C-alpha cells in the first residue's frame, strides 16, 4: 500500500524491492519470500516499518513453496511487466 514499496498481503510484506544510491554507485534488489523462516523477523523491525509484518508464499498458501517452483513464472512476469529480456551470465570455462 502507498507509500510502502513491495508486494503486501494485508499488513505483511511478501516481496521487498529496494534501490540504494551512494558514492556514485546505484544498487537494487528484490526479495520474494517463498519458504523463509519468518521467526528471524521477530528480532528486527523489517524494512524499518514499525507495526508491519513479513509473510511468505508458504505461509499464505499453507503449503511449502520452494524457490524453484516460482522462479520461472516470476522471471516470465518480470520480463512482461518491465518489457525487457533477461539474460543469464555465461557459464565459466
């Protein structure tokens, strides 16, 4: 929900999206909680947002959801939404 970035299920963040700029370097990242151990988030204020929680696909769906199950459809959707083509790094050797 605005003004918060990411993907939310109610008051719990499912997917974090971030951009950091500093010292002439821009970095970005994305974290999609598939089967994350959510107990670790009890010790911090996730994303610095008081009163907000964190969830995972496994928790929301009530079954184990592995990263390998969502990676291909996620990347397909990413390419469609951002009108881009993702390339894999070349294998060494």
